[in-house]
């Protein structure tokens, strides 16, 4: 089995401030498989950014173990840092220096040829605009520059902290294309995002954290997929249909004119049972709880309870 | 390491604040040279006539002619066994007070006049202050913008980054202080030369040593400001602390109930390093009954240099340690 790109166990980070000690991470476990795009979700203050900062050695853990690209951190950070691209807490650059110069200095500081900067800037569509000082760039351009900085390295792993914030839809689409291309080339991506639809669309695996701890982790389809899905059924005699399905040991309940059956593995079985009793289905569809609902449930918020709105054809 | 130093040198140079500071220092030198040249401009015939007339009037008003007359009766009683009547006129007649003196480079590095240090020392202090502000902004900028975390995500060897930044500050401060301080003296040399007042070799030697000390002072001060900003992580807070240490520290030193506390004043040591044979008034000196002592104290270059060097080393050590451990 391939070694995970990131393996974290029992990670704890406490910040001391005037208000006392605050545990940003309280025994976090995290596994990011190699090769995919891994979503990293959690409410504000859950510890996502702290986790990424710890991985990059920008802050030091109080306890716990971290491995990145097979190397223990922070002891062997130097062995892997050249292969880890990152955009943490938004694009942070010297404000009076041009975008291109900022990236050139970063590339030179790690011994990379300056020409990789132009390639990265082209990739994010920031050719001419990169000559402007970082201060005078638009927010979207600054964000693109931040993404370009993550591409400057010959990265096997890219850590992105809410990278599509302040990007317009076109830029977001462009960014997703870049991310997929990166991933196709074998780069593992850890994507921290508040955009749950984006994570569901892009990511193969996901970790959800809250209060500095892991709440759930796994493949997206396992977390919100078929096992959690339900089937909405519309028939002319719902009460009779309900009785039939219960006799067939289905977990079913009535919801208005509809019947809601737990599971959506074999919908044809449902139509068959009802048809044999002369009840013909006028509508049958899957109700798949999406990542949004799953996330809200996990983090202590109730998702909206209106299955019709969530019905997928 | 060389690569990292080059990167930090570029970061230091390309900042807008650094450009403004260079312009400000250039203007400062220009103003300084102009002021000294104007204050020492050659006396006009009218200036001389006025001074002589003033001296004569002064002599008449204060009854000097009576004194001269008395002296001429018994010159040896007044001026010693070898004195003659002619000496009475020479030595008791008031000298004309000319409104200004000729340009003398050595005078510009001697002790302060009135409440301000002399021009050479003032320039050295202002150049050092300018470079300190520039260094503090260079160190504090990445903390303020957050770009330090981006820099460290690319180059996590923290000591290397810190050392490269410190060396970049030292190199740029060295170049800029040499440029501005030397420009000041070279310009004044040509001013003196154009007036037929070619400085003597002693004057040139004194100015050369002063320039060397001023450059070392500016480099040390700017590297120290950089190091302190890394500890405090805020440019304005660092500059406020330095201001307090410079001025508030003087007040505090005067109230410390320890005899000779003036020895530890930052300002006294800075002037002790720059000014040849620096003396200062130490209000904390307590004389035991029956003991002869004075509140005027002398500070040698070695004493002041040792104090400043130890201070710099302590700040550098603290800074390097803080940078290795701090969360960015």
C-alpha cells in the first residue's frame, strides 16, 4: 500500500494569549492519501490553517507526530520542503514589489531557475499583470499570484488554504482546471476550503475537523454516497405501498404524498414489489445527502429538512 | 547562503521605503554641506570693519583704555617680568569678534556646540538613524504583510534566512553610510580647497578616523535595529522603543541612585564612540565628604565601543534565538 502523503497523529497546538491558553488543535489525526485531491473541511477556528502552518514549519506543535511525503516533521522538513507547494492564509507577499519579482525571489531562495516563474504565471493567466506591484493588483490577481507561488516548486504535494476565495466564477473554473492538471501529473493536493460544493466536485477523499479534532475522514462517496442515500417514491396509494414495503423489510416512512425508503442500492426491487401488487410508480428518485448536509450535521448544525429540494433525478 | 544573501539584498533594495530613505539622506547631506559652507563663508571687508569697530566701542565702554594706561605704567606687574608697554596694548585690547570662523574640518567632529552635536557628528547620528529606520522597516515589513510565512515556506532554514537578512542590512548600510558620510566630507574638502584652506594632514587623518567610526556606528546601529525588530516583530514598536531608550533612558539614568550611572547611557556611549575625547556631565556622581571629584566625565572610544559592541551582540543573539523559535 502507498504511504500517505500526510500522516498526522495526536497533533496538539496551544496558543497562549492575553485571554489564556487556546487549543487550536487538540489531538488531531489526519491521513491524506497519495495521489488524489483531498478536501480539508471544518468551521472557522477548527484548526485547518494551524494544521497547514504546522506542516510547513511556520509554527511548532506542542505534541503529536507528523509525517509529510514519508519524512517526520519538523525534523526532516528540509528534505521535503522543495517538493511541497503551498498557499496559506491567502496570498502574502511583499507589497511594494511586483508580483513577478516576488515569485522570482522565492524561486531563487530555494535555488529554482527563474524561468519556472514565467511558466507558473502563464498557468494562472497572470502574464503581463504580474509586472504590477503586489499592492496595486486586484484581489483576484493577488489570489492568482498566490496560486502561482504554489506552482513554482516542483511539487509532489500542494497545500492550499481556501484558494478560490475572492475569485470570480471564471477564475474559479480556471483554478479547478489547474488543480486537475496538477493532480493528473501525480501531484497530491490538500485543499482546505469552505466551498463544500467545490470539495465534493474536486476531491476524492475528505477530512472534516472540528474543535481541533478529526470528525470524519474517508472517500467522499463513502461519506455522502449510496449508503446514506434514500429513495423517494410516488404512487397513487401511498398507504398500501408503505405496508407492502414494510412487509418486504424496507426501512420506509411517509413524507406527505411521497414515500421515503432508506437506501438507493437497488431501486428496481422497489418498483418490482409495488408492480406485483398493481401499484405503479409515477416517480422514483434518489435523495443523496450532499457534503453540505453531512458537514453541517457533523459540525453541530442541522441541515435543512426538505427532501424535495435535495431530490436528484 | 550566498544565494539567500543576494535574495535579501534585492528585497532590501527594491523597497519603496529604502528609496525614500536614500533620497532623504541625500537631501540631508546636501543641506549639511550647504549649511556648513554658508556658516563658514569668507568674511567680507564690511564684516571685518564691523568687527573692528565693535571691538573699539567695546573697549571704550568697558574702560579698557584706563586699564591699558595703568598697565603701561608698570607692565611687569600686570603681565609678568618680560612684559613691555606694547604688550599691554596687544593683550588688553579686546579682539574683534568676527561673525564666523573659517572652515575647519576638524572642528566639525569635535564636541557639540550649544545643545547640538557639531555638524560632522550630527550627520553621523542622522545617517545612522535613517539607516536604522530603513532596517527596522525591512525587518518589520514581512511580519506586517505576512509575507515572512511565504518566504519561510520556500526557505525554512531559519537561521540562514535570519543571517542573510542581517548581512544584507549590514552590506546596504555599509554602502549607504560610506556613500553619504564620505560625500559630506569630500564636498567640504573641496569647499575648503576652493577657499585656499587646504586641510592639514592631521585634519584629514582625524576626519578619516571619524568617518570610519561613523560608518561602523551606522552599520552596527542598523543591524541592531533589524535584530530588535525581529524580536519585537513590529517596526513602529521598535522605533518607539529606540526613541524611548535614547531620550527616556537619559532621564532615567539621571535618576538612578548609583554613582557614575551616566557611563551606561546609550547617548553618552554613542557620542563617546563618535567624538574624540568626549566628555559628559554625569549628574549621578556622588563625591564622598573631603574627596575631590568632578561630575564631568570622559569616555574613550574603547570604552564606548565595548559598550555598544556588547549591546549589539546581546541583541543579535536574542534576535537569532527568537527568529528560530517564533511562530510566523
